C-alpha cells in the first residue's frame, strides 16, 4: 500500500518512501517529510554535484559536503 505524506519539498501530498533510505535522525525526517519524487529529484542533483565537484563518496569529508547540499536542497529550497 502506498504511503501518502505531505512533502515539504513539493508542498503537497505525495507518495512517501517505502522505507527509511538514509540513516539516523535525518533519515527519519526524510522518511516522514520527503516524497519519492522529491528524493529522486535530489538523486539527480546529487549525481551532478558529485561529478562537477569531483567528490569521492568514500571520503568522509566529501560525504559531509554531499549531506550539507542534500539538507539545503530538500529542506531549505523554497519553490
């Protein structure tokens, strides 16, 4: 059964994630507040970010940069 949430990114009701896709407290927030569509938009943006800035996902520092951009994109981006 599809889980419907109010997506804070899209500012409307949409299908929620099937499971928590990111660890920790931030992951719980994403699960409860970010739709599948918004998450897929982030994944596309993340790919561009990693390629343009030549980030390495094995690097702790680079993962912190990616997480910072993710928070800004999902929660501070006003549409």
